């Protein structure tokens, strides 16, 4: 039962920085755990051959060391977000971080494939909770005037984890073996546990999901898994896209029921749906570009794996340098310039500028040819990375700032789902465009898809939300009614 006594903290609430000092240590925890959770999306890819040899299984079976993590992460985001709106954030952060670390240790100690796959599926469930919690933790740890800087930390470090995963995994694989690929995350989780335990105030306990929540999770998991598998397998055979049709019935049933109504309610908040579409478009553009450029450099230009890795690292380097700047720019005009909906105008301007720079960098890559040097590719990637860095934190401010206070975890889950689907959709679309255009023009077609996706994000972010005359309270009341 929720404690309503004066001074008692409500579940899911961390005392806002406005009531005291900013908790930057908690922002650092959010960034670190975002990096670790996203690192796990790609770091295992480079170790699949060694895992197959070490556990004496086929390459197809070893592939489930990756899919076993990715599928529950994406499939459980929405149910987990709804559940986390009603539990203590401190308890949830501690439980999710401890579970994530424990599953990493179990995966590293796996004596056979079934053990490894089971550990990875459980780790994916804990990873889904981390993905939802991290933007919420950053949002609530500082005063409103510093939210841009706070939100830029997980928004920048998360994608950096995804990009640097293969490079980190390769180094660990060469020197320490495939077990180290799972163990490397544990020290970061232990450090995050210590900081969160000491710095986060008590705010309520966990509660078990009820039967309705479990049924909702099964429906969403079935639909999203079918969609994710269709997009993943379509990279090799476009005919697998037909599998996406199987996602429609369970997702439609869920959206029509009590579990889906809170999600549709928050997406009805003015501007939120467009912001989610922009997040998906930028993620798809980035993923398509990364896939095409790396494949072209190694297969078509004969560039070494080391040179390819160093060239592609120009993107995360630009993103890492620009991320803090984007957060600071989003916060600068907070005290003077505000939109009609209460969101700082600086956040929107910075988000749009970042999306435009990303689109420009990807457009400049479209004419990519065999006579280009790695440096020609690198500076364009750096420009796109700078744009993504400027965009990440401010876009999170726009999304989370528009969320009803009691629905921040739900909105955190929907925006992360949009990003995850974009990461999966990008390579699938680029592969399809490459196949339709043929070997001669395939690279240009794939990069054109990436650039088009990034360009779509610019108008989606540029148009400010038009709020109804009734104001935000009406939307919040509707969301609360849907939850009940």
C-alpha cells in the first residue's frame, strides 16, 4: 500500500533537484549503466565464433547469445515501463543492476549453450528495466534548469556503448577470451550499485506484477519479438519481412486493453508522437550508415579491419565531444525563453540543429566511391556524429519534459523502443535498397536511405507542439484514468 503520510516518498519518485542539491553522481550512474546496457547489444557479436567453438555448438546456436539478450530487451520495454511507474525507483535501480551483473557472471561461467542462452534471456529482462530507468533517473536527479546537461549523459553514453561494443569486444577476445566479453561489465555494475545505494533516498518498494501485467507482457513480447525477428532476418532474406504481419494481432489486442491505454494516452500528448518518430528516424539513419560504410570499406575498398574500425570511430568521437555541449546549449535559455508548452526553446533549437547536422553528414556520404580515402569518410562521419551528440540530450528533454509526471517510466520505455526499432530497421532497409539497386549502385542506395531517414527527423523536431486549451492537466487526467 502506498504511504500518503506527510513526508513519505511515493513509489517511482526521486526527490527533485529543485528541492535541494543536484545529484550528479546519480546522473553519472545513469550514464554508466546506459553505456553498459547498450554495450551488451553489440559486444558479443565478435565472440560468436569463439563461443561456438568453446561450447561445441553450431554458429546458429551461438547466435542466440546475442538474440537471447536483444529480444527480451526490446519485447519487455513497454510492460516494464508501465510496471516501473508504480514502484520505488531506488529499489528498481538496485534490483535491475544487481540482476544484470549476476546474469553477466552466469553467462561467463556457462558450461553449455542452454545455460548461456538462459542467462542472456534473463539479462535482457534486467536490461529492459535499465533502459527505462536511466533517463528517468537523470531527469529526476537535477533541477529543471540543468536537465539538458543531465539528460545528455545517458543519451550520449548509451549510443556510444553500442558503437564501441565491437571494438571493445575484439580487444577482450584477442587477449582474454570470450568469457571476458561478459565479465567486463561487472565492475561498472558494482560501482553503480555502491553509488546508488548511498546516494538514492528510499522511495518505496518493489511489487510483483499482477496477472494483468503478466498477460500484457506476453502479448507485447509476442508482437515485438515477431517484428524484431522479421527486421533482423530480412537483412539476409527480405522475404522474412512477411513475419512482421504476425506482430499485428497481439499488439492490437494489447493496445485495445487496459495495459495499452496508458501508452496510447501519453503518446497523445502534443508533440510526443513526432518526437518518438524523430528518435526512430535518426536511429535508423545512423544504423543504416554504420552498416553500409563498414561493409563498403572492407568488402569493396579492401581496407583492413583496423583501418575500418578507426575510420568508423570518427562518428562516436564527434558524438562524445558534442554531447555535453548539446546539453549545455539546451539549458542556457531556460530562465528566459520557453515554448508555450513549458519546454525550454533552447532544447528544441539544439535538437533540430543536431538533427540537421547529422542529415548533412549522411547526405555528404551518399556519393561514397572507391577513390575516397578513409579520411574523406571520417570527417563526414565526424560531422554526423557531432549532430547526433547535439541532438541526444535535448531530444530527451523534449520527450521526458512533456511526459505526465506519473508516466515518466512509460515514456522512457516508449522512446527507448522507438530507438531500438530504429537500430534494427536501419540495416534492414539499407540491405533491401542495396539489393534493389544492384552491386554497382547499392552503396549509394543504402546511404541514400540513411540520409533520408535523418532528414525526416528535422521537420519532426522543428514543429512545436500545439497544446489544447484545456492544458496539460487534461492529458494527465486522461492518462491516470487509463491507468486505473
